[in-house]
C-alpha cells in the first residue's frame, strides 16, 4: 500500500510539511491484479499522473465520505478524462439520502465550481451507493466489510481482505466516550494493518468534542484491544507541522512499538 495523502481537513503546502506531507487522504492498494484507492483527497492527483504512464486503468475508489478533503483530488484525477479507463466510485454514507454519490459529485463538477462537467469525461465511471455496515463485492477473492463511523454527515470504515492479509481504513470518526467503539472493534479484530483517524491528541481532544475526529491514543487503545498487528496514525491535523509530528511519532512508538505514523510516499506491505 502506498500513501499518497495523509493530511486531514485541508491540504497543507509549505516547508513545515515536508517530512509528513501536505496532501489530503489518498491511499493506493494493490491486491494481485486489482487496484483499489482509498479516498480521493488531493493525493489522488499525483497518483493519477503516475497511473497514466502504465496504460489502461480499471480501479475501485472507496470513499470514506464526501467532505471536501476526501474528494478534492477527484476533479483532477487524470484517468477520468481518458476513454478506455474504468473508475468505480463507492460510498456508504449516502444510501437513502436525498442525493446519492453521483448527484453529489455532479454538483462538485459543475459550473461555476468546475469547468468540465461529468458527462464530458472520457472514462467509464460507475457510482455505487451502498449502506455502511454491509459487505461489498469488489473483485473475486477481495472481500470488503464496512461499518458506519461517528462523523457529521456520516462516514464509512472499511476492512479489505485478500490472500489471507487484511487492511482496515477507519477515518473520519470520533470515539464514543467511556468505551471503545464496538463497530470499529469488531471490524478491525486481528487485522494486519489498522489505519485510524488520529487528528488530535487526548490532551487536545476536549476542545474539539463533536467535530467528528479521534486521537492517536484512542487508536492505540483500539489496536491493543483488537490485537492489531500494525497501527497507523493517519489524517494529521493541519496544525501538526513536522516538528510536532515528530513528537507524536515518538510518543506513539513509546506507547505501542507496533505502530507508525503515515507519511506521504510511505509504502507498507501486510
Ligand atoms: Zn477528513
Ligand atoms: Zn470529514
């Protein structure tokens, strides 16, 4: 798995974000011949440029939700503009809502917000709404379980399994207080890699109650309780410049050695 964007809330360019990266959520996963992309944050743009060098593209793009930091890269994803490519977009928080995924993306990619309408794109784009909490069938041998997360306007957590290995992607979500979120615990049980919304520290969290995000300490508690192999700190706050992230990284490793902090460009293998 290749991390192309690890920042939360908004892209952060500049010299204070060089080591951990400023692009928002986007992770590339390869399961045998299958390409799966988690979220379409600004990290999706450079990934699209890279993909275009390798011929035709057929991918599944799983969205945690449609807040701007998770879809801002989509209008700039070059494979959408080329005939012969197939992009399947999945979201679990809009089923039964007034607008489904297609309507939401169409709204974003419309004048005067964006000059190129959805209909003008060359690729075959499929919009798939599903209900968070159900399993979805992406490709043979690739199972995907999902759960509802605790976030304003909803969000979906994913567990992907292929060839005996598993990866869990849990962002954006706020922990539920005096107990570990049972939905998340159930989903991440025994997983190889657990990526978690670690926007805040426990010390900062009381100021941001109700904003829909969690802490790296809660990630450690969940990872330990669910016997996760590797815990990955993800969705870094814009305020957390490189020097602060170094401090967080040291504290996380001290609290749970089998952990790491996501950095743009990082590659992990389960
Ligand atoms: Zn976010
Ligand atoms: Zn969000």
